[in-house]
C-alpha cells in the first residue's frame, strides 16, 4: 500500500492496537511510547465522557505509562475533594470508591460514576500495594467545582494544625460565600488570598505538623477558594486556566514530574474549545510546556455513549447515539483503513493533505452529541480511533 490514499497512509503509519482490555499484553502499545517520546505531561482526551471503550482503553494506556514509562500521577477533570478521598484509597487507605463516586450527586459528575473508574482506582491500589521501591501512583481532581468541599478540606486541616486561626477562617467563609454570592468581592479576595498566602509561606512548619500530602491538599483547597474572588463571575470564568495551574502544581510536587491529564478532549485541545468556545486547559499547558506536553484525542466511527438528563430534580443517565458520519469526515477516512482500533500519530511523520484539511468530527457533551468542523492535527498530537463504541457501565 502507498500513502496516496487514507487507507494506505493509515496502514503504513498508524499503530494497530489489539484490544481495549486492561491487563492484556502491552507489546502493541509501543506506538504510545513513540508518540509520547520524552514528554513528561500526557493528555488523554475523550470525545465523550460516556464511552466504555475510551475509558477502558485509557486504563490500559495508564498501566503502560506507569509501568513502562515511569508516570506517577493521573489528574482528572473531576472534583478535587472527592478525588482526594479516591487518592487516599488508591494509596491503601480505607473507603469505598463506588460510594465516593456517587456521594455528591448535586455536583453532576455522573460520567465518572461508573465501573471503568472503579477499575482504574482499584488498579492503582493494587499497583501501589506491590510496587516495591517505585514511587506510588496517585490520582487527583483538577476541576474547580465543589468550593464547599474545598472549604471543608481546608477548615479541617487548619483546625488540626493551627486551631487558633480556624475561627477567623470560618468567619471569613461565612462572610464570603462562593460567587455569585452576597459577599463583598474585593474584601473577600483580600481575605481569602491572605489565608492562601499564609499557608504557602509556612509550608515547612505545617508539613512538620501533618504530612506533605495533607499540606498539598490544603494548599490547593485554599488556592481554589481564593481564585473564586479574583475575577468577576467567579472561578468558572477561569476554569480551564485553573485546571492547568493545578496540573502544573502536581507536576512540580512529584519526584519525577511525569503526569497524565485525563479530561474531555475539548479541554485538552491545543486549540480553542469548540464546546463553550474559549481557551482550553491544553492550550495553557502547551504554551507553558511546549514539546513537554503531548495531547492525544480520539475519534469514533459509530456507537452510543451515556449522557444525562434531568427528571424530577434528579440526573438520569442513559445512552444516545453519535451522529452519522458523512463522506467528508475524518471518521470516514479512518474507517477506510479497516483497522478497528489504532493510534494515529501526527508528530514526527509526514502528514497527508486529507489529514491536514479541516473536516467534520463528531463527539458528545454530557447531554448529547455534537458534530464540528475541526483541524485535527493542530488540535492534538495523536488520535485514538475506535471503530464502534458502547456506553460506560454506570453506577449512578
């Protein structure tokens, strides 16, 4: 086959994958090593949050990145306080991941409440129990929602390490509810930033009274709380920037700085988001890290994925179908290769015109499907292609 057709180019340059099943022999994932190269931050995007094969394949890729390439943390588009509890479980502590994933339904993170994420956390726990002298693998949430949970994390920490300051902090939080609230934004910015700065300047003292991990949790909680008052409209106005900030903080506090970032691929794109158009987390990371950040998106020819709808004040999870592909879509070209599961590289390879031309690509948000015109090779460094998909195994 020659590179003259999409089928020929893909047959010659894409990396064929054997299965999405975690625990399978990993020889077919050597292509992932070539795509990642020496990058220390790898973004694993997904075209929908509700696709079983994508989340299952991510666990397989994470296994490889941890075992074979020395990555030591996974940070997700997920609520920080709940993922703090998942991390304690992954490190060998008490808890029930299924209960943690559904305990804060009001936050709406139905797309992580599934057996695929339970499998991820259980794999981390098993790995950590048998890792020998290797560093533990940890998990964290980088999203900015659940400011109430962040306040609880910080308050409980300060009550333990510096109880004399706990009362004043609680008074500040009463005066300054999360935006949009009734507090004085300028005063609240000053007071919450003072709390954050105090923690930051006393790191050695506070770590000695607790642990580095507990201190890190508290510092991030304080950063979220203060960040809520730094811009008009609150923290959601800077959501993607703050997710990038936390990813970098985690990277800086690891022994080797090797980090996996898992989010919807609109957040990990190296170009503007198409969903709620704005600058993405991936753009911030690419600007700051350059070639040290690699983003992997996905494409799917056909299938279904879980979405959410509101019924009687409850979130109900159910499947929806992806839009059909047309002759001008990326998916049609990928399907022509008759390779049902593959990694398509965009770096360090001569790209054909059909791949560098803007074309249609479909996917889905938390509530339904979408279909956009994309410039895929500018958006990502590679794409995981899955021919046919099914919904995640929800525990919601």
